[in-house]
C-alpha cells in the first residue's frame, strides 16, 4: 500500500501541530498555557447565535448554492461598501468553508506549474504550502523587523520576473501584526500598474483587529481592482472560527473559477452559518469593537512583560493578536541539558520547561522569530510570560 506523492509536496500546519502537542501535555495533567493558536478567546456575539438558532428552527438544513446564498453575498457587498467603500456585486463574491478554503480555491484557480508567487516574509504558514500544492514556486521578499516587517515598492519590483503570477500578502499581517497604510499600499499599487498580468491576493481577515485606525484595502485603487482578490471571513472579527465562513471578492471571472473548484471539493458552506453570517455582517459591530479594545489592552501589557526579558527584540504590532519577537540571541544557549539552536528548539524548550506553547518562526519564513498569541485572558498572559521569563533565565 502506498499513499500519494501529493502528500510529500506540503507540510502539516505548524500552528495546529503545536496546539496538538500542547493538548497532549494537557491530557497528561500538565497546565499548558496556549499562546500558539490564532483564534479569539471570546464567545460569538449573542445576536449572531440567535440568528443561527432561528435558521435551524426555520429548517435551513439543505444543500446551499456553491458560492453561497444570494442574501449572504448581498450582505458581503453591503459590508464591503459600508466598511471599505468598495463596490462589488453578488457575482463577485464566493463564500467558502473558512478563509482558508477561499485562499485554497483562489491559489488553485490562478497558479500553474512553476508560476511564481511572491510572498513577503513573515507570512501565514498556509500560504507557502498552498502554493506548493498548486505546484507553483514561492518567491519570498525578506522584510525586516526594523522596517516593521513592511516591504517597499523597490523590493516588490526587484522580485518580479516574467514568471510572476501572484503577489500574496496579509494586512493586518499574521504573524507580524504589520498594517499597511493607504500611502504604502498606493506605492505597491504603482508597481502593479506597470505589470498588468499579476494578480494580487489581499488577505484581510484581521481587518477589524487594527490598533492604528481605519483598515485600508489595496482593492481601493480602481485601475488594479480587477486583479485584486480580497480574502476575508468571520473567524477573527466576530469570534466565529468554528463556524467556518470565509469569502472572496474578485472579478466575476476569478469568482466563477473558484466556484468551479469549490463545486467539486465541498459545495456551498453550511446553511446555518450563512444565515447567521448575514446578521453578523449587517448587524451591530459593537461586540467586534469591544473585542479589539480588549486586544489593545492585552497588546500593551504583553509588550511591557516582554520588555522585562533580556535578549528579546519585539516590534509593536499594529493589528491582529500576535507578537513576533526576534529571539535569536538565545540560539546557541543551553540550560545544561537542552541547547537551543533554532526557533523550533526555542518553542519546544518553552513547551517542556515553561509549559507555554508558541509557534516557531521558520513556519512563517522568519527563523529568527517566534509567534506568541495574545488571544488569551490577561491572567493567563501574565502567568505565561512569568514562566517564559523564568525558563529563559536558565539559558546560558
Ligand atoms: N488568513 C490568515 C492570515 C489567518 O491567520 C487565518 C486563520 N488563522 C486564515 C486566513 C483562515 O481563517 P479561517 O478560519 O476563515 O479559515
């Protein structure tokens, strides 16, 4: 018996692997604090839950149209107008089982064998693996912590070749928390204006978790909008990770292509989730704003806690709920038993000695760094960083 060669082409998500290791230790009775996972620790707002309960009672229990119910796609268009001043029609929208599926559909719809996909580092683990699944080639642009992990138009242009098919990025960024301003996006758009065959995948799933003001989408520049595929969803902004709803907004041609792929893989996403999503997208954003206020408080506190630890360089995130510090000053150090040689060792050391889970920077294309989530309660964050400080003080 032999499994397919396809399986050799890509890796398991490092974020999920760390969460699994944490759960295994917890099953042994060890109190592990999880700073590895990328999900809000809040409950879904009540009005959205009520809409789902109503949908069940109203018997929304059948298969759904592949791109999503019309009222959901209209609600997504309404949201894109209200929050982003962008004009889309339902034919431009495809709803999926999470933004992860939206990304997978889009990459499979655009990328051919050996096509180059430019991705600035650090990037979300899944991007590079999906490109490998599509048999494309990842071209990284290295960004630097001192530039707040932002790339410049010159760096972008230097990475473009005749084989470039897609530019893929997130703002706010997972894992760095980088948020591009309108001017910075315009700088990148000026480059894309010169290269009309490049698609731009703009992952905006952390849109609402922004500490510096209004969210800006690269789709706002009309002359490139047709080549932009916005990826968004309900997981982060509405604390709905388990409900599984993501969507794209794109040209009708790209939308149709992703619908064709989804039609064979999963069909339309859950009917109940879609009905609740209409309420989430068109309803009161107060719970979302309150969650972001809480993330703002936690970000401030976590930066204070990290500042007390020698040898950790931590840029302030402008969005999302992670810090992504450079921990490489610990590489080469040992507690007498374990020697830390890279970010994977660093994370395993913290898991085994401090019982805190985190995610190694290698998985995000930045081997000097480690990602720590602050989507956990303030008492847990305080306790986790106390333990991390103590564990790191043993490394000489
Ligand atoms: N994009 C980014 C940058 C993410 O961090 C995540 C979730 N960790 C996703 C997309 C996928 O979100 P969803 O739950 O909607 O699949």
